[in-house]
C-alpha cells in the first residue's frame, strides 16, 4: 500500500510525519516506523510521528511517536515542534497550538518566529526506572555512580516525559564510534530496565552547553529536545547554569534554547521545518532491525 508522508526536522532530529487525524493510529504503526525509518532502504529517519485525533476537547491533534526500532516514546521535544509546524501548514493556522499525548499530557506551543516554536514541556522529574538510587525528595537522581563500557561514571537521571541519563564532561562530548559505544553501554545498563536516553554535556559558558546524544530506540541522533531539557535541568540542579535564564544547548544538528523555570517547568525553543513530502510504498514486514 502507498502512504503519504512529510519529512521534517528540528535541530536535525528527523522524523517522518503521517497525518492520521481522520483515520486514527494505524494498527501497524510500530512496524511501519521500523520499515520507514531505515536509512538507505526507505525514507530514513530517527522515527515516525503519527498525528492523530485530539484526546482533549481543546486539543488540536494528538501525537504518537515511534523510534526507529518501533518502540514508542512518551514525548518528543523536537517532534512536537515539527508537529505544530505541520498543523500550522495543514489547517490549524494559529500561533498557539495544543498537542495531546497519551501519557505526557497536553503540550502548548507558541509560534515565536517563522518556523520557530516555543513549547511548554511541563515539569522535570526523576527518571522513573533508575534502580537502587534515591532521588532528592522524589526529584531527579543526581550524581549516581555507574559502571558502563569499562568506565566509572557519575550520572544525573532526569525525566522530561522521557527518561534521560546526563553526564557532564570537561572535554568536548564524544562523537562517532565512541558516542555509539558509550551510549549503548549506558542506555542498556541494567539500572535502567526500560532503557534510557544518554546525553554527554560539556559546559562551554555559564549559560551554554555542548551536547551529544544517544537515543534509546534510535541510536546517535543530531539532537534531542527532551534531552536538551534534561541536560539544562541537571545543569541548574548541580549549579552549573542559572535557573530562570535562557540556556543554549548546542547539539550536532543545531542549537536549542531551554529555560528551567522556578517551578521546575521547562520551556524549549527551537526550529521546525519540513524538508520534503512524498508517497512511500509499504512492504509486508519481514526482516526485523537489529537492536541499536
Ligand atoms: N528525540 C526526541 C525524544 C525521543 C525519545 C525516545 N528516544 C525515547 O525516549 O524512547 C526529543 O526530541 O525529545
């Protein structure tokens, strides 16, 4: 069968967007994500985002995001901005757009420039499945000692919808094979039975961080919106960056602005752009993809 899609990116985090506002989520949503995300063999992307009918009376649409391996993410900071940009150009031409998610609630987005969106990402919390570590007052788990990939680390576990494991480095954050190896070792660590997204962050100024990302379900990506929020929250909680001021998170695919507010809610601002649209043939699913 043939499927219409739009490819979009936010800070280089690229997803395939499928408009299911009329028909609802297709039953093969996860299998399609595996097939369509495969670079060189199909459209290629970090995952697929389905735009579904809203879940709340005041919602403009709902969003379901699937990683490249078919696992479903709770939230997507870059994807939700692209979803708003998609809706803005497909029938919801308003500067304030509300997008529902099944388990992270409703996100409110404001159009603050041409292709530029600010999202209210909600409150950060403790990453839910860091086993054996105790959060401060139920909040994020800071300075957790962890051995992975033959090295001892101190990690900060913060959830912004999705769980993140943040590591601060003095050197430029790892890239290439090093990022893949350490990301995989930490992301699949037994302390995180549900898997975790991994961010390496180097403070480069009082309000600037250079960050690389390894995402559960997709591997190394050029950016991660919830990851940028988690890094900023960890930086504020450990005294590396100020609260209530814009923090610039420089990722391989672009820069995101994050503000950690007094009440622990986080604002995320960044680009969102369509790169191409097309029609793709869905093949009957055969070969499963390897674990990333
Ligand atoms: N890239 C996304 C997050 C994907 C989340 C996913 N990798 C997971 O937690 O399963 C972002 O911009 O927030």
